[in-house]
C-alpha cells in the first residue's frame, strides 16, 4: 500500500505541474478530460488536491464544480490565508461560500496566516479594505481564532481579529479555550 501511495503522490504531482505549465489548470472541463484515462484512485486523490488548490486561488466556480461532485478537503488556516490573499473584488469568494466550515474549523497554526491576512488588509487601499471587510468579520466568528487572538493581544494582528462579543460568549460557555 505504501508503494502505491508514493506512486499516487508522484503521479498527481506530475499531473498538477503539467496543468499549471500548460496554463490549463483553471479550465475544469479540460482537467476532467486530461485525467480521464488515469486510474480511479489517482483521479480521486488529484481532484481532492485540486479542490484545495482552487480554494486557495479563490476560484469559486471551480470550487463549486468540485463540491457539487462531492469532493472535500481538510480546511486549514493556511488555505484560508491563501484564499484571503486572492480576494480582489466584491464578488462572492470561497471563504464566504464555505462560511460554516470557516467558522467552525480548528487548526494549530494561526500566527503566520492571521499576520499575513492582517498585513494584506492593512496595506490595502480603502477599496480593498471595503472588499475584505465581510470576510474579515466571518473569520472573526471562528471561536479558535478568537481564543488565539485573546491569548496574543500584545500583537496588533491578534487584536485586529479579536471578536469581543464572541470572547464574552467563550468566557461564559467555553472558558477552557482561553487558558
């Protein structure tokens, strides 16, 4: 089994690199045709990786297409950060699309992603700040982000993501998260 896993990883790495180099990675129909003749386990693993890639690129139509087909991936703070850094318009974004997943996910890596998102927001012009405002508020609704921000209030980026209303709720209902 481990040999097969290494083979799958190597194969999907080649597929992904080829699609990026060809400039066809964003054409989901082309991707489906491209991987059509690969073995099912390779296709399944690749499409899960591709969903994560599309999420990070904020490619909402492609994310929707793969979600409709039933694909999922384990959301990480790093994925949210990458998607956030690719938000450039008021159109719906992947973070808003997966709102419930974003609000309820738990991770162990908050510092670097939150700091990067904060810097992107702070260094953006007024128009970008308006575009990002809803997404920032959505991220602030995550109880683990709030707990991290509370524990690291000495940092500007942590204070930025601190949700005072949620913090009061956590103090009352889940105080162990704040220790």
